[in-house]
């Protein structure tokens, strides 16, 4: 069988030399790993023996190859070296395969030891897996420990590697928004905390950073919503103040309208009694005058509950000599009925005072979500445009305050039309 001497300078010889050199280097690395893990068991002893054998065989092969191929001479060889070189080269290949299998076992043992024991590498990997960015440095700025998150954070903020702790801390503080919050260019938010720790009589600087991106986003969203709520609250207070003013103005307007209607009704009733004493009951007129005086003095309250405002207005019109004719369906919606009643009071009084009429016709129509009432009388036509003063002005404010519209026509006859929306 071909010996190792016969394959020197050929491809199989180079393969044997290269494999021997590679296995020798790997065995050296394994020995160093056993030394770092402080393992002195049988595995480290086996690895040492294999390393020494591998170094010896490699030196023999290299010595023979150098003398045979470069010097061209056989050189001096010991007897045992000649016997080794006379062995078949496939035997060397088999030994290298066995050594490679043993190396795999050593690697497996080292990995198992690393996974089951705490060492410097385990501590470093644990620090790198922390969700918190961590850096420990000497007081002069020399970085002693920094995990992967702190290194990546330094590159985001400075664009450089983490080598000077003081420079990085200054950069982080300059980028802070006053709450120790630092915003990176990619939109992340980190909260930095700087402290000093003591160990074995020496002091070190510690810098930690916790990601607060989502919390900062929620906080900003809450601030914006609170600001919006403050604006809404301010507007609501303003609207409440305006509402109080409107309520007070509405009460004043209602009081004035009530006084105006009662005084007008009493005066017109008295005038009608003087003109037509046979058509008026004297006791009813006196009772009305007495109640009206007490009402104006504010000494009595309403003696009985008010009935339908429209019916009361029709009765008041009859007292002053005006007959009210209703055409169409009378609405049940209370605001519309009250406004029609107020319009009856004004139109009946104006028919007596200005037109000399004794008949008031009211046409009520409903459609498109509104009630429309048109008022005409049988008196003389107005001589010109009608000025909306007194009762008509008050009536317009009441109609428009309810969301309706009012129109007054003087040509060819007097016509008052009000339209009030009906809520469903």
C-alpha cells in the first residue's frame, strides 16, 4: 500500500497536511476554551494528549516534506520517524477522521457546559438580551460594559460607535426635552437615567435607557385630548352664560308681553263696554279689572291654573268685541299653540284699535314639518306699511326665538303670517 512518503507533493499529501494543521489549530482552541471554563477533567486531558500527538505528527510530516521537496535530500530521520513515514497514507487519513470526531465531541461538551454554567460569556449574553439599554464606564469616560441596545442607541444618536462615555452622555442630554426623554431620528423615545455605583472601593458611571415610545405617544395623545376638553369646557361655560342671558331676556320679554296683553285687553274691554254696554257682563268686567290690578301690583298669584292659551286668547278677543274664526286643524304642539294665541291677542287688539274690525279669521295649515297660521280681519285696510313696534315686535322675537318666521303684509289688506317648526 502507498506510504505517506510516496504521496508527498501530490494532492492526497496536501490534503493530509492541511487536515493535520487544521485539526491542530482546532485542538489548541479547545484547550484554551477548557482553560477559560476552568475544566480540569478527563476531557481536557484527552484534548491535551491529542494536541501533543497532532503537533508531533505535523512536525514530522513538515520536516520530511521540507527536506524532500525543498532541499532535495532525505535528511536525517530517527528510526521511529522512518517507521511512521512508511505507514500507509490512508492510515493517516483514518486517524484524522477519528481526531475530527473527537473534536466534535469536545465542541459539544463545551457548548453543553456553556448552556448549564454561568460564565463571563453567559453574563454578557444575558446583558445583551435585556430590554433596557445599559452602559457602565469609568469616571474618565472609558466604556467598560455596554449591551447591544446601548450600542445601537449610540449609533442612532451620534452616528458613531460607542467609545467615549462622556461624549455620548453629553449628546443624550443635549437631545433631551427636559424630562430625560430622548427622541431618536427613527421616531423612538428613550428615558435616560444616569447614576454612580461603587464596587471594591472604585466608582463607576452607569447609564440606563428604557424605551418609552408607546407611553410617550399615549401621553401626548392624552395631553392633546385634555387641551381639547379644556377648549370645549370653555365654550360650554360661554354658552351657559349666554343661555342664562337668553333665559333672562326671554323672561323679561314674556313679562312685558303679559303686561302688554293684559293692559291692552282690559283697556279694550273697557272701551267696548262703554261703546256697547248691552253686550258686556258688568260683573265679569269688574272681576277682570280687579284681578288685573292685583296682578300689576304683584300681590296675588294666578288664582287658578291657566287653561288652553289659545282658548283664553279667543275669550279675551270676545271681551273686546272681536269674534275669532279658526279654519284648519289646530296643532297640539304646545309652542305652536302658544304663539298662535299670542298672535290672536295682537291681531284682535290691532283690529279694534286701528282697523275698526270685529272679525278675525285664522287659517291654520300644516306641512313640511311646520305649522303656518295666517291672520286677517274684516276692518279697513292699512293706509301704509305697518311699523312693527310694541306687540308685533315682541311677537316677532317670540316666533324667531322658537325657530320660526313671521311676515306682515299691508297691501291690499292686512295679513299676518307666522310659521313655526314642529318637533317630532
